């Protein structure tokens, strides 16, 4: 049970405050010196600490304890009390992160008002942390293709360590979900997962957002590194981190300490660092945009996240997952994905990857018919039918070819699409197109189509240019 820890070297004072708070319905623990205080915090984190500045016969005074608490348990509000109060002590306490300052002899009503507000702050922080953890748990890895299985196997291996991981892949391919999967299945799963999108923060604000700020007027404002204490910080699009911040992050990775903007004291944190990029960091290093030392620190375990086109087999299962998810979270219709719609999705080009697929499913559920299986015409840009007459619209280049060459070009493109749709699986492709496996092999050879391994699966490509393939 969460409680209030009262730390005062005077037995009568701590007993008085304890009795008052018990009468108000709070659970209370008492400590008479710094050792008892730290032992109590380590045994069970309290919801609030009421802390005396002056502690006789203790290794640490109140300010030292406050610094330690804010370093190791930044979410615990601390209310400072002192019989020797003055403005300098109050400012020092607030600057070090104290929630408020009360001077002895204190007014009971004033004490209760401050404690109620501090407890509300503590409760809100716990709720926010619970929401963040729930979000992490809900991030699922969805797929069944060979490239997906390879990715998941690599992720499972790195969950068992604290090693730094660099996730590389195209925009929208699911790098953040992969990072959340690592965190959720690691020993840090019950600690925060904090994301910093380096491309979304103005360069001049980056250090304040990351390291926090100290000022006499506003006190201590923790940054994302402190919020991630004990857990994971995820640098998304790390190539966009400003050069000045890169050098300071390098120091954090070396000794796990930093200084807030405007502050003088070192803050120690325990964080695991995961990062992601859609850019070529080696090229960024050559151009002087990214520090080579930081790259080597972050790139301990590089993992490639495949694009959606490399895992076309996963498109139907991803689409069905999104349909269920939108039904649960937004109340959108719970519909099936029609067979023709599923086939069409697997043949499309996906420059936006999984994010683009998710957006397309959401749009279809919002604007679609709302009943029955989803049909191809419900996807934006999909071919529609008019008066029940289904027509194939030829591209300009195909329409200008003689019939034989047009047929060969169509067959080549059609079979390339279907083989890639089924991840290079010839048996499944043959079954879908209605051919015997041996006949399909002969047809592919005549069209100059070969399959090659890529990303744990297989893709189809042309063996030679069409003119060479047909000897023309």
C-alpha cells in the first residue's frame, strides 16, 4: 500500500504529523534519521515524503536526501519542513525538486492543504505511468512471413540484455513497435518507456526537452531522461538529433549522468537506450551530420525492420488486426476483409509501409458501406465498377504493343506480383493462379523471371531485360 513517509529527528514532531495524517485516513511510516529514511524508501517507494531539513546525528541532511530521492525516484513528491526556515533554504529546496516548503511551527490546515495537493500530484503521476505501461503492453508484433519471423527472433534475443539496439528501416515499417516489443519483454517492462522523436523537436529546444531545466522562478522541470529513469528511452529518427546534443548524449551513454539546462548538479539516471533511423547513418557521418562515436555507441546491436513489400504475406493478417483494433478503440464497424480486397492489398505499392496500410483500413471503415465484407472499391484509389461492367484499363505503353508482346508483358507483371505476394512460395502461387507447379516453373523461365532470397524470404525479379529474355 502506498503511504506517506515522515522524516524528522524530533520524535514528538514526527509523531504529531503522523497522528494528524492518520486521522485524515493516510497510511504513515516514520523515520528519525537519513539511514532509516533511505531504508524505508528502498523497502517500498512511498507516495509522498515529508522531510525535515535539519537532521541531527545523520550522515545526510534534508537537502542531501532530497537530491538522492530526485535522482533515483524522481516521481516522489517531497514536502520540506524546517524550524530554521528562511527564503534561501526555501529556494534551495525548490531548486532541488521539492514540491513545497513549510516552516515550523506549522499551521495544521496549511500542512494538510499542501499534503493533499502533493498526494494528488503523486496519484496523477502513477496514473500516467500506468497508462504508459498499458500502451506498451498493447503494442503487438503481428505477422507470419519469413522476414517477420526473422525480425521477431532477433528482437527476442535482445530482450534478455540491456544492450543498445539500433533499429533500421523505412518510415512506417514499425520500428517503434519493435522497440516497444523489446521493452515489454525485458526486465524493465514495469518501468517507463519514453519516446523522443528527434525530427519533431526544434533544435534549440532539444536539450531542454531531453535534460530538463532548473530556474529560480520555476524550480526543477525534469526532462525525458529523468522520466525514463529505470526504463527505456527511445530515440526515434536519431539522425535528426542536433550536433550539439549528440556530444552531450555521448557523455550520458558513457557515465549515465548529465546536467539540467541552467543547473549545476549532476543528475544520475539508469536508462536503456534504443534508437531508430530511416536514413543511412554511415552516409550522414561522411557528410559530417552525425558523430561517428555516437553511432558506434548506439549501434551495438543493429536490427533491420523489413518493409511491408518484403512481407506481403503479412498484409491480410495486419489488416484484420487493424479492423479489430479500430472496432475496440473507436467503435468502427467490425467487418471482414473480402478475398478480393485482401488480394488487391497484397498487390499494391506501399511507400508508407505498415502505417499506410493502417491509415487505409481506417479510412475504409469510416467511409465504407459499414456492412458485409470490405470490397476493393472501398479503398481509396481502387478500381470501381459501373453498372456491373468490370473493365481492365490498359496503361499507355501496354496498349501500344502487339497482342503477343502485350500478353507476355502482362503475364510477366502478373506473375511477378503474385510471387512477391506469396513471399516467393512457388507452390502457393501456382495454386492461386491455377497452374501446375512444373508448368509455372516453365512459364517463369520463358518470361525471364527468377526468385532470389531477401530478408529471410524470397522475392521475384527479372533475370534480364524483356528484349534479352525473348531474344528480340
